[in-house]
C-alpha cells in the first residue's frame, strides 16, 4: 500500500499563497518592473477585472489615470524604498470601465535588501472616507494626522458631562507617550506621524465604542469614559498602559517601541470646569512621568495621587 509523498516546503508555501490570493478579502498584488505579476481575486474585483481579463501580466499603467501620475507614483515608491520606508498614500485610480476612485496604496519591497525588485501592493478603496474627511465639519472636529477627535471636540464632549446632574460616573484618561521626542529625533517626523496614527488606532481598539479617544497635542492623547467610575477607569488605564508597552512600530526598516504614562480622574464636584478635569488628569500623568514613566496615577481631590497596584 503506497503512502503519499509529503509535500515540499516550497509546494506548501505556494499552495498557501494561492489560497490566500483567492480567498482573502484584501486587494493584494505583487509588482515587478511596473507590471502586475500576481494579483489576488479581490484586487481584480476592486479594479473591475475578472477571470476573462485579469490584471496579472498587465502593466501597472492600466489602473492609473494618466502617464504622468503613473510615472510619478513609481518614482515616489523608488525613493521611499531606497530610504527604507514603505509607500503609504492615497491615489486616484481608474477601474476597467473608466470609473475613478480613491485608493489607499500601501507598498513595500518583498525583500528590503533588494528595494528595486518585486514589491507588494495592498490597495483599499477609501473614496467614502476621503469625502468625509474633506467636509468642513469633519475637519473642525478631527486631528489631521491621527483622524481621532481633536482637542476642541474632546473638550466639547467632556463639557456635556462636567456639571451634569446625572448620576452617571464619568472618567478621563490622560495619555503621554514617554520620550516620544527621541523617536522623532532618531526616525524623523514622517515615521513619527505614522506611529501616532497607529497608536491612535490601537487605543480605539482598547476601549468601548461609546468612549472617545482624542489627540490633544503632539504625543498627548485623552480618553473620555462615560458611565465609568474611578475603579474601572484604573483598570482600563492599566490595560492601555500595557498595550502601549507591547506595541511595536514597524514602518519599513524602522522599528521602535515606546511606553506611556497615564493619569486618571473621575469627574467630581470639586472639578467644576473642563479645564479643571483635564488639569487633574494631566497632574496625575505628570506624577506618573516623575515616577519613571510606564505607570498609572490617579488624581484624588485631597491633592494626592494613588498608584495603580500591580
């Protein structure tokens, strides 16, 4: 009775890649010499192609609006790859039927030691999100780099709770990234901006949908926690602190990690204004930084601070 010959590692990897390209709901393509070598099924569908006329084997010019736009893109990608950075930007694309849309392109070399070789493209349709961001009302309420709420919007939302006669407890977290200036110095402002965006998205994933995450300025974030008393705010703060300490920034060849200090405050009668609440959270955060960072402190009305146990 014959036994099946085990598949080679190369065959297994190829089979996995084929399955991923067919089934994954992500528009992925491998590009070499300004030509699509292999594309996923979702990539074909995104650009209006299918089994009868897929993009594999076609030049990358076919999805761009003009020759100039096509050439400029590849020049920007080459410059980014040579500097050890991926390309991440929004581009106006054209579908097979001539319809235009805005896509976010994330492109990286397959091998960073050969940046002029084959590259990986991931494209996401961001037309709706882009249109929303261009609205004046969105711009007035959001931070341009992180797309989180800005300080003005955070203070407005916080003001709805300060002085409220409702019995619902409300807490605020102040988040300050430790030694973020060193990241900027070592890696540059562009990498810093991408890190802030990624950090903001990670913070959103650690809180409830009803909570509000905002970037106040530079590397300072704040989180509004409705229906959350000091005890549970401490638990959330520790979870956020731990998540930041575990977070890794990967941007091309750039790698870094950071930690953060957090201040916690629950809205209380002695803090009767928005500035007072934010001031209490900021003071607690300052105490956390003075203790060496990577820690949580809680503002208490008596003027002292409590360190989160553990």
